[in-house]
């Protein structure tokens, strides 16, 4: 299934896109796609409910704004330097263990909402990433069982302010967490539609120029290992998001380096998961 959320920011409603492309509101089944929805196991029942009730559900038009495909999770955990060629372009070498860091949940944004270049930013960068949504509580899970804890997958643009991230003291989270820096969606695509998350074309363009063009088979650590690994250090709750790293082609890695300016248009997507489009705007305080 393809799950989405739509409507005014802060008041989004849940929806499902049917196999024929028709979009329906499923508020009669659940108020939102949030931690409570996944904890209660409602994802397993949603398909059967839609099959019986789709004709009675309100239609969602293509003109509706799309929100992040899951409601604000308890946490967004990110993995750094997790593509071989991206690690090479940074000159930092391949990690021996996953590099993990947090991104603030206040950065969540709709997949087609503007990205706001933060106040005092000089190096706002793009990062197309495969995101994993956790379907059930995960703590100390094995590598072999890890994928059974996944509800589905979605597109994430892990926007990063490189000066804040790398040139200021402290942790990477400062450069990752500005408002609008985590557009998620358009869909949460359930695992039955993505049998192998390590065989997905992943791409990003800026102003129509292809800059990231890769495949998830270039990951250093695969999705199952990442879920397993993170669960050794923290409990992953239903609805939590793990962003699994970006391929080569970020602005920091180009020669000369390039960063976003107001008016730039960023488009990105992953095979089977849909596409996003953001227009960069200057911060107005």
C-alpha cells in the first residue's frame, strides 16, 4: 500500500493511494499515521478495511497539499557516510560501524513544501535518502529478524547546513535540524511492495541537473543491519524514522562546491517510492 497524509500543515489527515492511482481519505479507520496507529497494529488491518470501504471514502484530489507521510515520530535517526562513493567524495573513508546521529523532528516537512535556507546559512546542501519507518517496538533485534520490524519505506531529503554541521563545535545535529530540513514522502510504501530495499534507483536534481544518481546497492551497511545496529543502543518505537544515508553528488562534494540559493528547485525520488519537489526560499525573520 501507499500511505500518505494531506491537508493543512499541522492538521493533516490520513490517506491511501489505490492501485489505480485514486487517492482516498481513510480517517474513518484511523485519525492519523502516528505512533499509536503502528503500536496498535492497525497497519496490518488497513488493507482489508480499504478493500471493503474504499467506495465510501472521500476522494482526495491532486490539488491537496501533502504532508510528511508519518506524523511526528519520537525520533529521526540518521546514518552518515553510508554509501561507498559518497564516503569517497568526502575523503573521510569508509566507516567500520554505522555513524549515527539525530535530526530534530521539528524539521519534518511535506514532500513538496518549500525548503527554507536558515538564518545565517552559507552552505545549505541536499541529500536524497531512503528512509525506513519502524512498525513495531525494536530493542536488541537480530540482523536476521530486523526487516520484520519495518513498516515501510519513503523518500527523505536530509537537508544539511554544512557550516553549522562541520565548522562549528559539537554534534552534526545542528546542521541537520532547521525547520523544513526533513521533507518525508510523498508516500509510506509498505514492505510488501518493496521486496528488496537494496535494489532501488535513487536520484536528485537541482534546477534540472542530475547530481545524485545511484542505487541503494551502494550502501556500506544494508537496511537490515542498520535497524539491528541502532536497536543495540536505543529502543526504536513504532513510527520512528531511520534515514539510511545519501549517495555521491552532494553540493559539498562537487568541485567547486555548490550550495542552495533562493529560487533553486530540488527534485528527487526513489524507484517505487515516488518523488519530491522543493523550491528554496530565504529565511524571513
